[in-house]
C-alpha cells in the first residue's frame, strides 16, 4: 500500500518537472500568436507548445533515470539558510 503512495508522489514530482518547459512553451506560443494572429501563427504557436511538451517529457525522463524526481525537486526547493543552522 505504501508503494502506491510512493509511486504517486514520484509521478506528481515527474509532472512538476515536465510542466515547467511545457508552460514556457505555452507562454511563448501565446505571445507568438498574439504577434501574428493568422493560421500560420496558430501553427507556429502549436509548434512551440509541442516543443515545450516534448522537451519537458525528455527532461523529466532524463532526471528520473539519474535520480528520483522527488529528490531532484527537494534539492531545487531547499533553502541554503538551513545549512547554516545545522552547523551551529
């Protein structure tokens, strides 16, 4: 039963890693569409969104092969001030 929760937490952390490039691709896609609102602009915007999604999936998979996604996210989200407190 605890293995299910562990896998669920790892999946959520994997999605958090993959979501960052995807959201960047979405922002650039919206900006490019607002710059040129035409059928070509839609295609270019969707291309940027798809590239962000693919890059996010590749990044999250690469990180999960090296280390667990929860360990990666905990290293990213930690604050270095806690290291000074441990040395006291």
